[in-house]
């Protein structure tokens, strides 16, 4: 008899069947998710800025120095240089928004996209309005850990333009 796998070898687990494969969808009914996240994210009481419970926070805020850096932010329309700087600092692998265009596309085609972005932002600046689609987001649920049927194990993220 040769050494190797014998009858006492630990059996390997069976490969996953199609039903066990995570398809990325949440099995919890929408109404149940809505109720759960509405309860989690709804303040237990109305915000009262002068309530005694906030005295410590207000005191800490009063001791902070007045902002001296970046006070000039948003006092003039974004420039082509501003846009280039921001595109160089974003993560190209982040999720795209409703238009399915991610930062990686803007970075890859910077020579063509930056002037278009600058013109778009200039128009928004002048009109003091942004397109309605920039105000919309798509909420996706990401499973974190634990049973998939428990809402606490799902993290909502919002994808925006």
C-alpha cells in the first residue's frame, strides 16, 4: 500500500451549486428595507440648536479658530487648472454615476474632457443652477457580512454624477 490519500483523509467541501452563488442582489423585500433604514436614519427627536444637551459641542465649536485657509473657495468659477488638479486627485477606479462614466474615463481623455467640463461648470456658475441629473443618485446595497436576510448586514451607498 502506498502512502498518500487514504480513507481517513478529510473530505473536501462540495463546490457551490448555482443557488449558493452570490448574484449581488439583496433578498430582502423593498418595503422591509425601507422600514429598516428609515428607522435607523430618522432622528429620535427634532434638532434644537439651543438644547442643553448640545452645550458641550457648542462650547468646543466656539473655541475653534476662525477659518483662515480656504476662505476663498467657491468665490469664482472653477478653472481648467482646478479641474485638472481635481481629476489628478480622484480615484479612477471609483464607481461611475448615473451616466456610467467614471473618473477613469475623464482621466484617460483629459485633453478632450477637461475643456468640456470647464465649459459645463462655467455655465452652471453663471446660471447659478446645475442640471437636475446632478442632483440624483442611485442607492446600491453592498453585502458586508453575516446572513443576507438581515438588513443590518447591508450597507447602502449612493452613486451620483
